């Protein structure tokens, strides 16, 4: 598992804006460089026992390792967002992610580098296996099994004129089901990002935010041509130059990413619901603080 970097020592220098050159002297924007050394505040409400009675307390989880890990992934996630991509959870190995991050900090990373790395792992057998697993786990996938299977197989047969329109319609259907959208509602990213903080899953919270932004770009209301990978001009026939393996791959990744979010949501819960906390007053302990939490 990837080891997050040590947090930076607090400095009296004001924090630069994300688009300013990084103060480390790399020549790269701060958001692509040393932003990964910030300590991002994270606080979680929990129930603790105090003298036999439950009490709501706020726990500082800012230095929790998953919070630090999430921050270490920010440069690459921000780069992907700025270049019309998303850092797919199943698209890269840990080693590849670290290599891309190093390229980014050296100012050498390109959009094509990220896509090329995705292509390395995008093989028919494991991808079809992941789709089958999604259908077994989630009813919203199971009812689409036949059409998704045909669309995925069309991709691996090189028939992108067929795979891309179908993948767009099924991605829209999945997003509507997940968010319980009405037929009259505009399509948007519907992955929840309000449940992960209490689960101490800051990396998933960030993923949900970035994924919803990526999906918004796929479905925003563009009606003209030349919009690239966008649902409306493709399905309404304005855009005909959309047939690429990369576009098809990105839509397939997006569909499988929904399965990953649902997997995390169904298998995790509030972290502090699983452990017992007690409040120890200073007079009852040797702790120098006013009060302390004991597990």
C-alpha cells in the first residue's frame, strides 16, 4: 500500500494560491507540487462516555493516515481534473500513480501520459470480469447486464461508433438510479460525498467530488460540434468525430467507477460507531490536557 509522505513542518510563510509557482522552487504550480504536504483539517463527531453518560465530542482526525494519503494524491487528481480526466481507482497501480506524480512535479506530465498508462491495464478479460461482478453485486447493473455486456464487447471489437453512444446512455441511467433523479432532471454526478468524513475515508470523499465534476463535463448542455467527449452533441448527431478507443475506455471506466463507489458505501460505516470511547478528565488521569479520549 502506498505510504503517504510526511506532513510538512508548519511555516510562518503564507500559503500560496494553487496556481502560483510552488515556493519549493520546482517551477511547477503549487497545486501540482507541494500541496501534498499540507495538513488538511478533518474533524469527526463521535459519541463518548463520560461518567456513565453519552456525550457528543469532536475528534480531530487531521493527522489520520488516510487523510494524509488523500492529500498526497491531490496533485495528480487536480492535474487530471484540469485536463478533462479523472483519476480512476482501477486505472493505475500504486507504482504507476507514484511515477506519474513524479513526472508531474518535474513539469513533464501530459494528458497523453495518463491515457497511455490507463491503456496498459485495460484488457478484455479483467474488465469483463469486473462488469460481471458489478452485475452480481448491484441490481442497477444487473438489469443492464445484456446491454452493458454488448457495449463492452463492442469496444474490444474496435466498434467505437457502437460502444460510445450505448455507454453514454447506460452511464446516464446508472447516475439517475444512484441519485434517484426524475426523468425531467438534468443529468449530473450523483455519487454521495457527504458520508465519507464520518467513515474517515477522505480519499473516497475526494474521489466522489472529482468524479462528479468529471461527469458534469460529460453531460453539460453542449449542443454545438467540436465539444469532444460530451453526451449531447454525440447523441443528438451534432458530433460525429467521437470514435476513439480512449473515449470508449473513459466511459467504461466511469461505469465501473460507480460500482466501486457503491462497493465502498455498502461495506463501510461510521468509524466511531465501531469502537467505544470514554472521556477521561484531567483530575482523573495523568494527562496534561483538559480531557482525553480513551478507546
